C-alpha cells in the first residue's frame, strides 16, 4: 500500500541520541509525531521477524485512523516504510562505531528488559564476545539498508546533536529543544585497549565508512 501524504521518517539507531529526540518530539509535536517502537531491531530470531511483519500491518490501521503525523520516529528498519511512503524524507543520527558498540553492550547488560538481546548480552562473558558476534556488527548499515546517506534528507552525528536538532526543526516546522534520556552513568566515552578498538573497526568496516561519510558531508 502506498500513501500519498508523506511524513518525515526518522530512524532511531541504537545508542545514537534517539531517546532524547523521542522525548522532544513527544513534548513539542504531540499527535504530529508518530512513535514507532517495538520492532525488535538487531534481533534476528524468527519470532522477532514475525513481530515486525505484524506491526507493519498494524501501522496501516493505526496511521490511517490518526493521519496527523508530520514525523514517524522509532526503532525500525528503513525497509519498513519504503513501499508505504516511497517519496518520504529520511533522517537519522549516526555515531562512531568505536563508542556505539560498547555503549550498546553496556545498555543491554544493564537493561531491566528481558528479551532475546538483553539475555544474549548478559550471557556474554566479555565485551570481546559481543564485538565478535555478527548480530552486533555493522548494525547501522543493516538498519538503514537500502538507503544511501547521501540521498537522505538529513544525517547528523551524535556529537553535533544540537546542530542536528536545529536542522530537523526547520524540516518539520517546529522548534525542538534538547531533552536528555537514557544516559549511560559511565559517560559517553569508552577507554578501550587498542586491540579492542581495532577489532571493532575491523568488524564494523561498513559502519566506519558510513560514519566518516556522515561526519564529512
């Protein structure tokens, strides 16, 4: 099904300031922001794939009943909305994989949720095991596929979040202010041994390339 009226599609990548943006959108845009969470991104289990398929069908019903949204924001794969809104403007925030990967590991380890991903992370013997698992490699590229960031309306980097927020405000026509949430108590930086950093770089070569492209565009 293809809908002619296209909202902005905002893809919340793991540990890339998306939770802060979610709260800002809830506060400033209210019903004009459709928040889409629950697709179990990164989870490659059969159950998760079924969940994503069911939620896409449910979206068609929910969205048609409201039809007020100027922006859709949440955890989902880019492919979800390509056929529904083929002319939509896509936006996202990316992060250096060398901090994203350990941050995601730390988040899943301390999460109170009980799901496939949190159980896996909590059962990992070390960050090294997490880094080497294919589920958690190039997660940004996988979630954005088949989009190329050069063709997206707006791609920001986490360390320039305020600049991203200003540009997004211009796109949606609403003044958006920063709201921090989901902050790691250990802070944003991870002082990892050089060997671990090298493994993250090697295992996430696609995401490294994407990040530097976003940083320099």
